[in-house]
């Protein structure tokens, strides 16, 4: 068989599969060792056609290096060595980092894949900035295998870096490594060139297999070597560093502790690309403090820079000169005031804004991290390298220890400088800058995740076009609906136009827009809108208001995928945030304000989501009080915590318009919203640019100001159809029947028996599905205070999971109604936050005052979330006090063994109010708010429950803690909270 004009191929190729033929084609004659001499030059008898076909235009250097842990300072030394030796692509073994992703480091990009939990194994590929422009994708398989694909010509290159288990590892671990490696090889596109580098922990010795191992290997083959050769034969690979004759010092790759030299690191390539490899050797002169040698190959390759869409720069909105506002005013004054289509008017306004900004406002510049290794430390590393090259082992070990000491000092000096900047920001009162420095100190660099995703069949996509099409396919399917039915439902009834928009409304809405938010597709941040004359913005809003036609930009959203838990290559494991133009939010704010009275009129008090004066703490307190009162009067409570599958994204537009009519929303406002929804489009922002635009046919708009109100009205219709208000099922407190508590889509159903709860769940499920909302059975949980806490409820022949506790709106609710488990959980979260800022506490450049400020602003709020509803016992108070003192001791770096009394610690810190005092203050403030509000919370807090109390001493109730804190009876408390000034004084005294 002759392949595409070449000489006959190896025996057996005619039986290869189509995929194998794709990889084997054009490979004839390359297996013959006689075709290349030891230096890697092509033999004279190679066919001219073969030379032209296989020839690449430039020699690139590829390497692999086991660095034995990329610890302090080593990455900088490795980059210096790459620049010195002109290495383009370097694979790293034994990285010892956690997590995976990629980040830019000076003139290099680091792609890495480590263990998720512990600092063990780990592989990485470091690419210089020129070659990084050719990177198409990378795939982090696990902490032993990573692959990266480069766009090349005529073929792309896929480079795999690996780290195999040692020979002492279990046989299952070794076999699993080769299974993972084989899967990675199988995922490589058939026409790609494959190179594999890494520490294989195997000895192959001199070759007996002319197609896989050359005659210049070192040592005697072991069992691991046989397994490596088997892998090479199965994939038609050869071990390149055994095919080139070199001095032994350029063949061995690892020096054992006993001084014995071995060859266990290899570079593999496909047999048909052997002639493109010029030379493979180790560089004993390279040094990073590892006992492994740097192994490099010079390969003829040609990389093509991938043309990606240019990234739009962001304006530096912290430096807006007065010239911008003045010039903008002049240009808008000359804007014609004649009536025009909103889209035409907006395009002209956008052009004026962007042109003026381009001439006045600079773009944000990414700050380059200053090198933290000092010149002295780098000089020590150079001396260490020379000592290693000359065989001065004692001097090498001495310099290696000195380098590590100096690197640690440099790192400490670098962090001290960062902390000093933090302290300066604190002293100047620059709060935002202060917490930016805190965030950077907690996470010194932010790595980005791999852009690879899987198609619907589970195949990993490597091509950027395929990745963009997959994101568009997944997201468009997620928001696909029947738009024709929505249009058919529209009635041609004339609507009475609402009063025209006032300039005062536009000024108010513009003032409400927050700064420093990512812009939408128009690229205009809020800060650039605020200097625009109010009359100009009012003219635009009035045009949209009158014509009910929105500018095209205002109907477009940019979806940004953010990874959640689970496999990051599955699209379903991402949540998307939407970016919409800030200018559209001005009109949306006005529509929301016009709708507010109608929405508030229709929503019941059991719905607390996205409502003024209501929050998660209200519903958490309500549920705790229901459980507390039921326990006191020996009543059982059965609860179902409903979880909907993508509730906000499943709202049916046709049904939404009917809901708005049913709720009495003015027709003009409905028409405006409907026009916005029927013309909306979206794109997904990927690492390779935006996808094509697609229509959104269901779901409320992400990032839209109106969406919370629209969803609340939609969910209210579902509950009204269930007739929950008329039902006698529920818990009776203070003359009210409570059978549900809601926070937007988080719905909790409540009953006094298992049978009643099952009825409620079925009714809600049926009516929800009629409205297009579906329960997530796996995430919907049930809980009870009765018996052993087990509930048996089946939905669609699947039993709902019965739990002993549940995270309700961010707070742990225990089946016994106790606050202790949540207090312990919150203290653990606070400890974790403290440990995450260890660098700040260790710094001597940050004052105690600033450290206290950081703890009060970051750590304590985490530990006291929803503390207003806690019923504290003595042991809970002791835990809170102990946690506070632990924070102060850790901040001041005073261990318990130092025998410094707690009183002395508090005298040094001088907190105005203790942590327990802060909790008491929040609880009393919440109590006063409830007593004055006459709301659902008031009814549940003060309401009576029928039934008898158990004998003996009763458990401490929430109101008991209020009375104990203030030493006031209930009648006195009612009188005290009525006067805000008196109540504030009372709170202050109690907290102190």
C-alpha cells in the first residue's frame, strides 16, 4: 500500500482504523533508524517529496523538567533559565500546587493541573509569550497529566506533560496513570502532531524495539520501562532521547541520593515526526535546585498566531477630567431635538460618549507585578548553577540552602511592602483601596480555568469554533421557548399612556446607578453616563416611553459563564451572569418605581424576597420562632424546603403577560416590558470571543432591575392557584395560619403532620408545572421536629430526602430548633476567614488599629450572619467569647502558651464592644424594628399557640434573651421601643 505518493508504509497499516490511518498517514519510512544520523540530520536518501512535506520553517525548543516542588522563588528561577536557554515550551513535573487553571507571569503563561486537596504530584506547562499566542486550548486531566494544543502549520501540535507514579506505587495506580494518558492521547485530533514529556519513573535502557526505543538509552530496563514501551508501541510513539548519541552526562536525567545516575525522564514523539526532531539532550548546566536534569529537544515547528477578536479596553473611570463633562455638554447641546427613532438617537449618543471619552479618559493599564526576588538572590542562584556544572557538590548544597533562605526573606520583604501599602490606604481613609489590598493579600494571583468544554455527547472540544458553537447551543436551548404563542396571546386593546417621564425621575434613577460595574455590550460604564445633561437622557427615555421601541443595544445581554461545583467541562456546571447596558437601567429604574405600588399591593407578607425593609434574616427568624413556639406547646412541625430547577430561567413569557394583567399592572407598562422581552438577544463571552447572537424566549432577564418583581408576581400566581391562603393546613400562631414562607424562589412549606405536608407539596408541584416551573427532586428536602426526625414523602415515585438539619437562606436550621449548631458553624467560617489572612496578621507594617478594622469588617460579619435570630445559651456565649479572644490572639500573634491573660489581651486591643455585645446590639435593634413594624414577624414573635406546655423548666426562648439583656418586662419593652432615641440609648448601654 502506498500512502499519498510516499513509499510503502509499515506492515499491517492496511488493517488500521480510519482514526489510526489519520495519525499514521504521510509517515512512511520514518520508522527506519537508518534514515537519520545520531545528530538528527536527515539522511541524503530521503525522498524530496518527503522533505518538502515534513519540513517546518523554524527550530523551537521543547523541554521537560522535574522541579521537585515549585516552592518559594523557584518559578522565577525557572523562567530565568527558560530565557537564558531560549526554551519556548517547558513541561514541569512534581509541581506541588493545588487546583488547576492558568495565569500570566511576566513574559510567560503558566498552565497547571494539581491535586485539588493536597500539595502532591502536579504538572504544568510554561510557555513564552510569543508561543502563547498560538495556544488554542488546554486540558487539565488530573494531577499527573495535562495537555495543551498549539495552532501550527501545516499541522497543530498537542503537547502532553506527565508525571508517572514511582516504581514503589501500587500496581493499580500505575495502570490508572496509563489509562489516563491513553485517554488524553485519544482526545487529540487525528491530524495533530503529538509530543509527550515528563518524568515516567521508568528505565527503558538501550533499544531492542527499533520503532520505539533507540540504542542510546541508559541503564537496564525495568518493569516500568516495559509498560512505557508498550504504551509507545500502542500509539506509534518513540522515546526521542534514546535516538541521539550524546555523552552520558547529557543522557542521564536524575541523580539518586546515593549518587547513581539514571535516565527516567523522557520526551516522546510520533514516529512519523522523528525527522523533525534535530536533537534531544539534557542540560546539566541548568539549575533550579532539583536533582533532575532539564531535558530539551530542538524541533522544527511552525506556530501560527491565533487571530482573536481584540479585547475592548476599559476606561480608567477614577480619572475622569472636568474636560470630559464640559465637552460632552457642548456636543449634546448641538444634538438635534427633532423626534427620531430611539435606536437612531441612542447610536448617535453612544458615538458622542465614546468619542469624547477616547479623547479625554485613559484606559486602565494592568499593573505588572514587580519581581520579588532580589538581585542578590538571583546571583546566588547563578553561583549555585555554576557549582552544579563544575561538580562541586558541597558548594552546591551550601548555595542551595543560602538561596532558600534569601528567597524566603525576599518573599517576606515583598509581603511587607504590600502590607505597608494597605496601612497607607487605611490611614488615608481610602476604604475601597484598603479592601482591594486585603483581597490581593488573601489571593496573590487569580488563575483562570481551562476553556475546554464537552459537547452533548461528552467529547472534549479543543477547537475554539466548536467551543463557541457549543456555548451558543447550550445557552440557546436553555432559553428556548414558543415565541409564536406569546405573540398570539397579545390583545390589540388600546392602552392608556402613563404620565410622561419627568426629568426629576431621570435624575433620581441616574443617581441610583452604582459605580465600578462592568459595562454591557455598549462598553459604557456608569461613570461616563453621569455627566450627560439630564435633558438629553430624558429626551431618549421619553422616546422609548412613547414609541415602546427600545434601542437594539438595550435589548442585548452578554452572558459570562462562572464555574460552580462539579466538572468544569460540563456547561451545566456553570452559572451565567448577564451584563446589560447601564443606560437602559435608567428607564428600567423608572418603570420599576412606577410598578412598585402595584407589586407591593399584590404580594403577601410571607414573601420577603427583593422587598424594601425585608431580608433573609426576617425569614430565618420566622422559621426559628415557628419551631420554638411549636416545641414549647408540644406541637410537631413538618417542613419541606422546595428547590426549583433554574426557576428564574423557566418563566414562560406568555403566562407572564397574563400574570401582569391579573395583578393589575398598567397596560402601558406591560407593553414596554413586553417589547423589551420580545426583541431581546444574548451572546456568551468565552475565552475565544463572543458567540453568535441568539434569541431569548423564556425566563426573566438576567441582570435586569425588573426581574425580581416580575418573578415575585409570577410565583404569587402559582401560590394563589394552590389556594394556600384558604387552606386550614399549617401552623396556627397568633390567630394566623402559616403554611409557607418564601424568599423569591426559595419556598418552604409548613404543616403539622406528614400527610398535610405531602398534600401541600403535591399541590405546589402541580401548579408550578402548569406555569413551567419544575421541582428539583434531588435538592428538595423535608425535615420534622417530631420523633426521630424521619419523614416519608414520595413524589413521582421518588422519595424526598429527609434531613436532620438544613441550610436555610445561608443559616443552618436544626430539627430541634437550637441555635447551637449554627453558632458552631459560623465560628468555624470565621476561623477559616482569619486563617486566610495570615499574611496580614504576621505583618509588622500593619498597625493594630488597621488589623482590628479588618477583623470587624470581614471576619465578624461572617461569624454573626443572621445572629439576630439566635437564642443564646451560656455555653454558646462562652464559645463566642473564646472565638473573639482567639481572633485577637492570632492577630497579635500571642499563643496560649505565652501565658498572657485574656484581660491583658483585651486591654491591648481595647474593643469598644465585645463580639457578644455586637450580637446583642443587632438582636435588640432587630427587636425594636419588629415591634414598630406590625408585620408578619411581629405576629410570629408575639403570637400565642394553642396547646399545653410540658412540665418542668422550659427551654430559653428568644424573647427571654431580650428580657434578660435589658432587664425589662414586656410592657416596658413595648414602651421603650416606641421612642427610637430612648431605644438606641438602651441598646448602647446593654451592648457595652
